[in-house]
């Protein structure tokens, strides 16, 4: 099994910054991609940013230039640095990993429990 544990969420004023962390553990043989998604109340879960094992990144248009995703492969950890936060960034942020586990044949999606980010004055 794979466990993803997020940390770093909280309440911040507009224009402020937060850094989210996600550590993956378990019987993981390989992680292809790690990323962050978010879900606001009453809305679907949307991609925020992803990073591949090779370091290629992908961002939602709404966060480009404000958010930066990074990864420590040796620690199976991914980070999301969020700057210039806006009220519309308020959501539950979920960590995702596309991973191959011991005893399985295919890469699969794994999710963390989510961490709340609230941007409000």
C-alpha cells in the first residue's frame, strides 16, 4: 500500500504565501508523477500542478507564475510553494502520486487525505 501525508495548509491573508508538503511511503517501487489537486466546495477536483520523475512540470493556468512545484525523489516528497495567494485559491488541496507498488503490475493513482487552504482577510 501507499500512504500520502500532506502538511502545511492553513489560513493566510490575500497576497500571502504557504508551502505544502507531501510525503509518500509504503511498498513503493517507483513513482512516475507526483502532483497537487484542489477542490473547492461544490466544485470538482482540479489539477493544480504536477511534476514527473524527470522534473517536467505542468501547471494550471490560474496558478502559473504564483505556484511552484518541486520534488525530492530520494524522499518521495513533493512540495507546493504558493505565493501571491488569492481568495479563489481557497480549497482542500490533495496530494497525488502515480506509483508502482510491490506486488502489482501497473502504475496507479494514490491520494492523500487533503489539507485545507483558506485565503481570507
